[in-house]
C-alpha cells in the first residue's frame, strides 16, 4: 500500500492498495472517516491505477464535500452533546452548562452559536486528551501533540511523527464513539496502516469496536448538520 495525492483544489489523498483478489480497479470512500482507497489487481501499474482515480476526481470531491441539511443552533433548538439531544436555553452565570435535557447558555442570545462552539471544542479537547492519554499509556507509546479541527473527510488522523488530530464534533457523539476514535488513532502510533495487525491493536486497546464504528458510519454524518457560525 502507498499514499498518493490527486492534484487539484483541494488535493485528494488516496491509499493505493494492490491485491491478488482484485479483479478490477475500484475506488472506495470510507463512511467511517472519509479515507479514499484505490484498489487494483497486482498486474496494474501505479500509473494506470492513479490515472483511473484522476478520471473520477470530480466524483471524489463531490462525495467528500457534499453537505447535509443544515440544522439551526439557537435558543429553543436542540443539539447533540455526548450522544444526547439537549435543548438550548438561556441560562444564568458565565459558563455553558449541560444539565439533564437542557444546555444552559448565558449571555447575549445572538452569540449562542459562538458560545456553544467554544464550549464544544473545550469539552472535546478535554475528553479526547484524556482518552488519548489512556490508550497511549496502554500501548506504551507517547504521541507528540494533539489538535482539533472541523473536518468532514475524517474523524481523526495520526501522522508518522505522532501528531494526533481529531474532529471536535466527536464530543457530540456518544462517549464510546469518541473513545473508539481515540483508540483507533493511537493504534496508528504502532501500525501506520489498516492491516490486520492494526485492527488487532485497536481491539487490544478498545475491545469490540464494531458498534461505535457502525454508529459513525450510519449516524456520524448528522453531526455536520449543525452550524455554529465559526
């Protein structure tokens, strides 16, 4: 397997995978993390396979950037937080506070979306740092740093030099989903691929990952419906 980039705006990262089982060249976009895999028979050259992908570049970009229906974020609306739908309401004090079925947001109602975005990002950083620390300790390997982004193409990534990146929207998903993604990316510190050995590490760190992986595949896209104006 190898990593390649299709030129254009934006460039599209592709994992080229050659296998004896493949009968033809095929492209797949993961519904879990948006990774693009180009699979081809062993006899096909890299150049031929990448030319096939280039022909599909517009299709790839469309499916990587298509946006779901937008959901409002404001007083009286509801947003998911840690897997629960919470109604947004004006609250006292200075801090955003989740409680039962309500998300209390103080201050100017016109700034509710921005206040919530800040709250979500800080909560995501706290939870993802704790989960990453936990799994890194179990793996016996440290990571270089952790950052958050609002990515549509993947829920997380791990670079060769140990930089973990996550989507802050994971804090909107059930806690077990966030934990699974952290275990998934930390596992890349040991295996920078998606081989059987990699999935064995994920299982050792997290356990049975099928349910959270299925949740991301089936429901993860809904987390991008919410627009916070950031």
